[in-house]
């Protein structure tokens, strides 16, 4: 909790690993904020 990561989005491979809880159910919260001058799907 409370961690932040700032990176160059164009140079990162995006993937999420599956959860492997030790006991009971697990959960993952992810918030992605992207700031670009153009639209999200426009080429960089």
C-alpha cells in the first residue's frame, strides 16, 4: 500500500501474473493513470 512507480510506458511490456493465494481467496487492485497530449490509442 502506498507504493508508486513512474516509468516510460512505450518501453514497458505490460502483463499481470495470476494470483496464487496461500490461504483462501486473494485479490489485486491496480490503478493505471496515463497522461498523454494525444488520445490514448494514438501512436506516441
